[in-house]
């Protein structure tokens, strides 16, 4: 019951046609590869609905909480030195559509669990 009262923090690492979601609270993670590609040659997320559904599927592997989760979205491929406004919007929108209440965007090195809690 205590875990249901703690806000879940999900760390979403995005690669071409693949998502890895880790729950910072429990340490559990899952990697899902898209059966239908969501990436294009130019865009990490070129097919919004496919990426959104894959993220929803990933979130369904974690226990439900009474509190809406927070997602830290970390694109790992097909990015330049910074994200465009459009890329930021897409990352935020797929997370919000998948059921999180708050979205943080992260660019840089892969985060440890303790670093993740401080983002």
C-alpha cells in the first residue's frame, strides 16, 4: 500500500523504434521494440500514435499508483546538440497522452536512480 502513495517516477529512454522505461522507485525496467516503426530517417518519433501506444504498453507493466506518475523523457538517438520545439512538444505529448501528470526532458548522459530523483 505504501508504494501506491509514492509518486512513480519513470525514466523513458528513447532509441530508434525502441523504448526502455525504468521506474526509479522500484528499479524495475522494461524495453519494448516497436512492431510498427515509430522512427523515420530524420525523426526519432515520426509516428506519434505508434510511439504513444508503445509507451502506454510499457507503463502497463508497472503497478498502478494512486498518484499520477512523472516521466523523464531522454532521447538517445537522432538528436543534434539540442531539441527543436517540435521535438520537445512530441516528447511531452506522448508522455502526457500515456498518462503521466508531469514531463521532464533530459539531454545528456544516462541518469542513475539517484540522479533521476533530483532531475
